[in-house]
C-alpha cells in the first residue's frame, strides 16, 4: 500500500480509503490515480475479513541429520519455508522411537504449527494423535500402509528393481543386497524390489541379504561378512549412501577392485561417486524435490485442505561403470577402489 501511495502521489490513508471504500470519501480524481497505481504495480489487496498470516514454525524430525540424504532434503525444505516467510527447527531421532517421541513432545511445547517427519520405523501413535488434533504433518520418504497422513515418498521398489536388473543383465548371478533397518518402509521397499528382480530372472535362490542401520560401519560390517563366505557375491547392491561408503571401505581392506573383482551399484548419488575409478553406478534420488514437495503439502494442509495426499517421486538410474562384469571391463581402469581423479 505504501508503494501504491508513493506511485499515486497520495497519502497511505487515501489508498486505504479507496481499497476499503471508506470510511472517508475520496474524489474521483484521486480514486482513479490510486487504482491506476494499483494496476501498474499489480497490487491485489487481501480479502476483507481475512486474518493476517503469521510466520509458521515447522518442526522437522529425521533419523540422522548428518546423513547427506536427510541434510539435503532439510536444506531444500528450509529454503522454501524461508522464502515463504516461515521458520524451521530440526533435530535427529537417531533412529530411536523414544527419542522421536521426546522430540515430538518438545516441538509441541515449542508451539510448532506443522511437522515434517521421517519416522524411525512404524508411524507412532503420537504422530497419529497430533494429526487427529489438527496438526499438519507430512511424512518424508515413508510409504507404508496403515494411516492416512500426508506423505512424500520415493519409488524405492521400482528403482531397486531396475538397479538389480542392471546387474543381472550384465551377467551377474550372485548378487547380494546390503540394506537398511527392517522396520523402515524405504528399506523394506528396496529389499522387495531387489528380491522381485531376482525372482523375475529365476535367481531368487542366490539372494543374499544383510540389513542394519543406514551407517558407514553397518555397510562395512555387512560387506566384510559377505566377502568372508565360501562363495562370495559377484556383485553388491547397496541400499544407501552411507552403506555404500562402508562397502567401499570393506572392499579396499580386502584389496578388491571394482569390476575386476566385484561389481557395485549404490543407492543415492554423491559428488564423490562420479570421480571414483571406475565411476559408481547409482540410483539418483530427487532429494531436494522431496523436501520442497513436503513443504508444499504442509502449507496446503494448513490452508484447510481436507483430503490427505500421497506423492511419489521417481528416482533415476545413473549408469556409469561400477556395475560391469569383469569380462566387459577389459581395457578399463583397474585403479584401487576409492582412488579419486
């Protein structure tokens, strides 16, 4: 309104009288000057009787804020919230149900007006209760049945299926899977995609699965265990970025080379993945889009949307070189795993 007043050469009060049609009369000349300035500035007054909007404080709970997947999603969510004039506070549950419950209670006492949550496992009764009480809640990368909360998920099953099929089509048979926690829906879906791909090629008898937390050490321990078997895998499909780092460390400790000794496909891209020798074939996830879409669902729910919504974002298989079978890798680099160029 101040910009309109300056453009029209009138007082702020005069603009208010024109917009609100009173309480004092305005001459036709001044009214036209104000309306002309409004058109030039594309000024659209808020509807009368609408309460002023206040900044929204959004609480975010994820299993591990140091995990690149979650840090990128949180960063994108925070940027969009900031652009809309809102604030965000985030913390890690460490994948623990009790810690998650503590954070939800703390955020509720803090007076948050919405929650973005990547559950530590199954959706808690507390989350269900908060949603029933009217709290806008959006689940991140979670897509199990059993509730009607808004969620933004990734096509974990489909992308895991495609990654496993790529290894099969390159001649691998003994393909192992290193996955995440069994109670986390994304880990369940990636495991199902892996198993379905093996079944489609009649290779389910070769399924070899290790599960654990999405950590570097869990990936390392799983890979060392697999490599100690009498018939170790020809290829490994790793279900998370930190797991992949652990697998790579285990391969280095065993002095094994990608494509020459074993193939590897990772879930989740990272800057270092493309500069390994050979470059790592990965599932690239739309992580920033995940965070942004979660915010959009949260704000639309806050505006009074009645029905719950489910959004599934598609991941992309980035084909590089680490999935090759050794016979196809002839003539390619066999530098030690992790050598950065």
